[in-house]
């Protein structure tokens, strides 16, 4: 009698486990089917606009971006996020000017359209897992990897739905300022610039905070020197700026000779998304600078001598 009870109990447990496993398999299958029936959002960069990186190159494979999906006609806040797509991480799948972007976290990170209604998208680069209050910050103190601090933003320009037949075109724009220095020696300076030059940009904040709701950039962090290093050509990234009264450049060569200059008058301001090229001649007790302003294209010229 006891043996029969034991066998009966074992049979019941096995049956329950079999049913539980089947239910779990059905649940997994249903979830997979549910996702399979959804329309995945495809993303690409828009080559008609500014897609080149600050270093002058194209996107690189695995460049990470953050994406938000918003309900139709709404601005970015917690109540307007669609389908929980809040700072979803995607990355460029190839080098070039027009890569597509794929989810980093596989199926769990894939963005799907809602089953009804339109949505729009906001994206930014570089991806930051610690976005707070829809603000992302990059530090400009370390200029060793310019691509890592080339803050870019893609505003929502169109609305899409699951019936959309084209990828979402993310039009990224540079939000900071590129500086390019072309250096040469003048009278009284014998140490070649090719041996190495340090450029200190004095009087500016060292962090940039991008508000993902309105694309505005504000200075943050301490006011310290931003140091660039190189040879005859040096480039760096700084904040947009409208007031140079407390700012200056300092150039130091390998002989430890330092040449200082105020920001040229031709640079009435540093505008977001623009490149400012300075042709610098180092000579005893002064630096002679010619300035060029451009939006990664043609610009205007100016000349100034600083002592």
C-alpha cells in the first residue's frame, strides 16, 4: 500500500513538472512570437547632413549611440517615452559615412515600433549609461581621444510608424567646437615645431553638458587649462563660447619656450558645430595668428598679432 502511494506521488510530481516545463516553453515561445510579430526599427545615419567626426574621419564600426523613442507630438520626458525605449544603446555596424546601427544587447535591446500610432526618435553620441535627468556630460580635460568627446545630437525631424518602409534617418550634428592649429616658427625661434608643441587653452570650463530635451549645451566643471599636444598640426575640442575676455592661448615648445596670445578678434564667438582654424607663427615674445572660421567647409579669414 505504501509502495503504491509512493509510486502515485512520484507520478504526480513528474506530471506536474512536465506540465510546468510545457507552460514555460509556451511562455517563451509566445514571447518570441510576440516579438517576431512586431516591426523592428532600423536606423541609419543621414549623409545629406553633417556626419563626419571631429577628427575628420567617418563613423567607425562599434561607435555607440543612445536612442530615445517618443510618442507622437511630445517632447522628451519620462511620461512621453514610448515602449520603454529610454537611452537604448546601439552601435555603428561598419566604418563609413552612412552606417546602419544595431542593438548592442541583442534581442533584449532591439527597438520595436508600437502596434499603433506614430513615434519619433532622439539620438546622441557618444553613448552614456549614466544619463541623469536627460542630460549627458563629457569631459574635455582629456583630449587624447577626440572621437570619444565629439558630442553629437540627432533631433527628431520626422515621425515613423510600423508601416514605415524606410530606416529612421538619424541626422547628427556636432554640438561642440573644433579648433585646428597649424604652427610654424618665425624670427628668433630655432626649436622645430615638429619636435612637439603643447597648446594650453586658458580660461574655459572643462566639461560640456548636453540637454537631450532641447539640444542645448552648457559649461560645467572647473575652469582649468585644456591641454592639447602635437606637432605642426594640432586639433582639439572646446565648448561654444561668446566671451573671450578671460581666455587666451599658450604655446610651449620642446625648448620650454612659451608664446602667449589672446583669442583673435576675428573669432567673435565659437559657435556650436563650427571649426576654427588658427595659423600660428611662433616668434620671440609673441605669437602671430591668422584665424579661419568654417563649418567643415569654406569660411572667413582674420588676422591678429598678440604679444
